[in-house]
């Protein structure tokens, strides 16, 4: 069992949604929480709302898609707190659009934020994580192991995330570093409110959801519990577990069922 009392936990996308809920969960366990977000004022509001001790938390403006921003911010964090024990790669964006109709810039942006952002942050923190025998946690999705119609860029970023972190796990396990991938189904967060369309604008329309919509608080609880138990993967919700099983062993059946559910998003 991992313990987080006094541990330094850095969370990207910490100003809202699952990120903010993770801030609350780790702070309850006595962690020193670092809130990293493009919107530092919103991150500060999360900190104030939770009543976090100024000595046990800090907010930094950071763009995960900008390597220079990531490197500069992590140097500041390490200078102030001396180490990073847990890195939570939570920041992400999505899109809903058919590949043939989607501007390449949209796909590039999604992959840059979701995959390269995780790579940049992990690279900036890896030496400290190895030194402290720490932990890497990343927010994935059912799109990380199962096809999801109209989300080629998002799926590419999440499949890539699994390949990157599962391979990294094999390299850092000898140093005592854990790697957890968390795959929830549909969650009520800002990523759903700000999903991009084929032109890179806010999608806006109501999406076809399969299964119960999860709260960020529930998802955060499940992630931290899995992290405490040093799990490698946690599929959050029956929908996520079913999708993983069916897509792996009955891929054609999964594709038909998924298509029937998701295609309504594209019916004008």
C-alpha cells in the first residue's frame, strides 16, 4: 500500500474536473499538492475552496503542450519542494469528427496535448521520480484500448499513451517506480464541454453517451484507491470494463455495438 502523507504530488489540468477532484483526494491523505494548469487563477480557486495550507500546496501556470513551459515549471517545482514523488498526467482535450473531414491541425493539437504533454511532463520529472521510488499516474480512456467512432485523434493519443507508459513501466520498475493507467468511461468534466469539432471549434452539441455519466469525484476516488494498491490499470465503471473485454475478445461485435450507439452524434 502506498502512503501519501508528506509526499509531493504534481497534478496537471488541476483547475477543474478530475484534476481538481484529485487535488482534493490527495490533500485528504496528507500530500503536498502541486496544481499545474493553463489557468493559474482557477487553480488557486480550487486551492482556496479546499482550504489548502500554503506550505503544503502551490499553483503554477503551465502548458503541457509546450516543452519549454513544462521544463521551466518543473524546475520551479523542484527548486521549491526538492522532489516530486507522484506525477499525475491528467490534462487533456478531445474531438468529435470524422477523420476525412477533420483538419490535421485538430488531430495534431489533440495528440500534442494528450500524448506529447504526458511525455514532456514525465521526462521533466523522471529523475526525481526514480530517486524517490515514486509513481506515475495517467488519465486514459476506453479509447485507449477500444475503437471509438469519430475520435481518431483522441484514440491515437490514448493508444499512444498506453504504449508509452506500459513500455516505460518496464524500464522503471527496477527503480521501484509504479505506473498506473486509469480508464474511465464518460465523465462530467470540462473535456466534455470543450470537445473540438473538425475545424477546431467547440463541438457544442449533446453527445451520445453509453452508460452512466460519472462524477469527477467518484473517478478521483477510484484512481487514488488504485494508486494506493499499486495497480497497473483501473477501468472505472462497468461500461469501461465491458468495453475492454468485448473489444479484446469480440472486436467485430464491439465495433457494431459501439457504432450503433455513437453514430447518432453524426445524424443531422
